[in-house]
């Protein structure tokens, strides 16, 4: 579980960096929504200690990532970190 938390932390920090650096006003609400979902995933994993508790939330967030493109290198980094996380928890893109 420590590895999962580490990967989720990297994803969350990439989102925070994206929020801090984006010059696109329309991206801020998208990134914020992803940050909220990441916090919820973290809380569920922490409280339950099992991956099954987050499967539906992660699947929902996979769909949300498909709908919310974030531009530039920041977007590429966020997408890469998200794929690393979904792979680690066993949810296919």
C-alpha cells in the first residue's frame, strides 16, 4: 500500500503544480476537480486499507480525465502520473 500512496502523492503534487502554473482559466476548475477526487481516493485508501474501496471512484475519474484535457507539459505530466496510478490499482484506461 505504501507504493500506491507514493504514486498517488506524485499524481496529487503534479495536479497542484498544474494548478499553480496554468495560464488557462478554463483549466483551473478541471484541475481542482481532479484534486478533490485525489483527496477522496487517498482518504478511502487510508481508511479502508484496500484497493477495492476506490475502484468505482477511480473508474469515474478515468472517464473524467478523458473529458478534461489539460494543456502543455503540465497536462502531459498529470496524465502520465494518473496512468501510473491507475495501473498500480489495476484499473484500465
